[in-house]
C-alpha cells in the first residue's frame, strides 16, 4: 500500500515537476528577453529561437540517455571482455561467428522472420476481408484482436496448456494432444520435438499479431474507392476476383507497413521463448541469447555483440521508415 | 457490402462460417485456460477442460456410514446419508458389489445378506436397513452418477494470498501508473514544438524520432543497467519509471506530433495574433484538442508496461517487494510447471486488467494503431 502511495507521490511530483519546469523556463525566458520595450523585436526573435528547445529539452535528454547513448556504449562493450574492462579487439565477433548457439539463433530468427509476418498478415487480411462483410463483424474483430492485450508471458501459459503432454496412458488434457490422439496418433511432447517446436512457438506470436494486422488492413480495405469495386462488379468479377485482383493490389502499401511492423516485433521476440522453452531443444533466438549472456553468462562483451546483431537487422527498416517519413513531410 | 450485386447467398454463408471458425480458433486457447482456472487439480488432471462444461459421468465407490451412526426406527436399525456428501449429482444406477455395480435402478431396494436392505434414491440419498444392529464395517455402495459441472474459486484465493500474486499485482500497478503518465507530458511538449514551432534542425529531430521508434530494447539494457547502478537506482522503482518513459517516448512523440500537425492552423494563428504565448496555446488549446491522441498513447504505454517482462527483469529485483506479475508468472511456470490450476488462475489475474482496459478503450487503441503505422 505504501508503495502505491509512493507511486502516487511520484506521479504528483513528476507531473508537477514537469509543469513547473515548462512554466518556469518560459517565465525566465520572457523576463530575460521581454517582448516589449526598445528591443522588443530583437527579443521576440531571439526568444522564438530558444523556446522550442525549452519545450524539447526533457524529451531530448531522455531519448539521448535511454536510446542513443546505449548504442554507442554497446559498440564500445563489444570490443571489451566479459567485465567490460579490458580491450579484446574483435574477439567477441570471432566468438560470435563460430558459436553454434548463435548460428542456431540466427537460423531460428530467420525462420521466425519468414513465417510470422507472412502468416500474421495473411490471417489478418483474411479476417479483415471476412469481418467487413457481416453484421457481427465488430464482435468477431474484437475477439481476434483480444490477444493483443495479453502479455507474451500470459500467452505462453495459455499455449503451453494447449501443448501439454501427459503420456503413460493418462488422459491428455492439452488440446493439441487430445485432438492428435482422437485422430489416432500417439501423444507427443510438442515443445521438445525439433524442428517443429519452433513453429509451435511461432504460432503464439501469430496468434497475438493477427489482430493487429486485421485492424490496420481492415481500415485500408474500407478506404478503397468504391468506384473501382463497382466497375469490377459491372465487368462481372466474382467476389474472390474482386478481393484478389482489385482490393489487395490497392493496399500493398499498408500490407508492407504491417509486415515491417510485425518484423520488428519478431526481431525482438523474447518473452515467449524464455517462458516456454528457454531456448532449449533448438529453439534459441537472438533476443533470448542476448539475455542469457547478460544474466546467466554475465558477459557484457558477448551480450553486446548479440544486441548489435539485432540492431543491425533492424537498421534497414529504420532507414526505410525515416525515408518514408521525410518524403511525406515534403 | 451486403447489397453488392453478384454476392451469392451460399457465399454469405461461407463467410459466416469461416468467420465463426476463425473466431473460435482465436478464443478457444484463452477460454481453455479460463475454464481451467475454475477447476480443482483433480478435475484438471483427470479430464480435458472441454469436458467440464458438460455433466460428468462418474462411478463412485462409497462406503456407507459407520455402525455408530445407526439409529433405531421401529423394529429396524437404520444408517442413512447421501453418497455425494452434499456435492450434488444424479444417481443413474447403483449396485452392492463390484461384479454388478449398476444392477439396480435408483429408488429400487437391493437385498444384502442377513435381511439387510439398501435403497438409493436418484438424488443420492441412501438408506440401509437391518432387523438387527449393524456391526463392523458398513457395506460399500457402487454408484453410477452424473454430476453437474462444478467450479471453484479456490485457485484464485490461493494464488492471491499464498503464492504472492496479490503483492505482485500491487508492484505491477506501482510500475505501470507513473510509467504511463510521466512520458505523456514530456512527449506532449516536445510534440508541440515539433509540430508548430519553427526552428533549425526540426526535420532532423523528427527523422531521429522516427528512427528511434525501432531501436531494439536489447541494445539499451546493459549500458543503462550499468548507468543506473552507478547512479544508485539500479534496483529502484524510479529507475524503471525512467526506463519505461525513455523507451516509450519515441512512439509518444511520433503519435502526438502526427496528431497535432493535423489540428487546424487557423486556431493556433488566431491565438498567436491575440497575443497568446506558445505556453498558453499549448496548455489551453493544443492539449485539450489532442485528447484522443493522448488517450491512444496512454493505452499503448499502459498495455506495454503492464505486460512487459524484459524491462522489469533487468531494472527491478526479484524479491517480493519488486517482483511484477509477469515475472512471478514466469517463475511459477518454472517451479510449478504441472500445477495448471495455479498457472491458470495467476495468468488470468495478470491479464484481467489489460483485457478490461482493452475492451473499454478499444476505440482509442485502434485509432492509435492506425495513426502509428499507416502512412
């Protein structure tokens, strides 16, 4: 309870502090460069140059410390040993390329990158196309969208229960094994069976991300000009043709955005692997490998190298986003 | 789209069915765990959750009450009671030995040896009568029964108090609330400057924010943990509040700036002409008008901080005072892997709040998603 009071106190202090900072800094600026008197014109111009930075200062500071500074420090650590003290040149990098766990992680990450964005976008597109046509579509959307609100760890519990294995003639309580047995199969320990187990983990993320893809794509589908669809109907196109040949080509841009957004999520996927297999049985991924070296291996050098690899994989998307954003501002 | 010419009714049915199948596929996993969280361990391990919604057929072997519970009723000695011990159910058949456990219909009277008679009613009441006093062990009663679905709240009681989830819930709240509110204010001021103030370097800053949107958290962990340790806030709430604020800022600035740029220019310029300062314009015009964008970001940040495991694991300790729900859930997955009643109930406590927020504020969430990714 006292903790919540502390949190409440922090909110009040934080909010009050923020407002006080903005208010006082503005006040000081106005007193130092009063917008009246003999130099009014010059003062106003000068104050207008300074004021934006007063507004931006806290944000820029936080961004610099929490997102920019770490990139450089990580590069620095990547050239140092496990404790971050001694310079070791490219040792960590040469360790990386020869490490079998890293190769396994890379292979899995690439698999994830191929499967999850494709499957989520595909299911999202189908869900969007279906739900836009029926009256209870909004309810259906909410249901498919719901996993977005569930934490990755919560989702892991939900899905681990589905993959549960009893064996030894006991009743199977995991849905997958129950279905498998009723179809005549032998119960399986799905999460330890390579290479299928990685796909079992991917299903969890697909389950979460499909709702996101659906929401965005559904909005894009609704934005398609009616005339193009009407013209296709007059030409005798079937509903399937309309969807595949008229609607989808018009939303390629949005599909690309959805795809890249999910790609970024996939590159950072961590909780699901940690909670369900902890990278055992050939399911390791980069983010969990990095976490492993950071906490269990206590090796800042190696952990930093792995983090840099993730950063490197995100960079093309980052550049693409920046270019798009700049194009749009012009 | 209902009235499109050429849409055949068979296709409409196919759409309904396909949607229903998709929805079912998407909610079943969650429902499975939700149902399981209301069952006790025996129920979970002996039958799949999908059976729990229907009456369960069971065969019970019940030993009639002890000889010292007997009483005299006229010339007869009687032992009576209920084979369900009050739990409820319906007897479909009963028997007096294991060779014919379903020999008698409910309400019938079975003859045991020495003039002992047994009658079992369909509600489970049994009555054992004998001409002489009962001695020694009472006979067994074999009952085939159908019991209604049975659910319990015990799992929730146990995880909240015995497993420390109640405390973890408070810890999660402690992390989440400031980590949601602090970045909003900071981002709002910055977004206003980036949207409506002219200064050199503005375009560059906006590009930087867009770039920082995708920087992976993994990059930041080691350097920041070291920094926090040097500052002495390595395992403190203040550290995680700052970390979440920093990580949430790019999205906050990006969303809010995009929204503010779209506000009508005339309002702001007429306010400027009337002599309002930027500070006044921001506080009295921009902030109230930006409410939808603020709400969108608040929901994002709330869901993200509430559901986060990585940042909490790195920047907070795992003692009971600081362990958040996702962290506890992960620990339980390791230590109580087979105890699904505990895991299920804990998982649902931890996802209940985000789900409520999600369903209550879905409109803003969707709006934010659209603003945040469609360009």
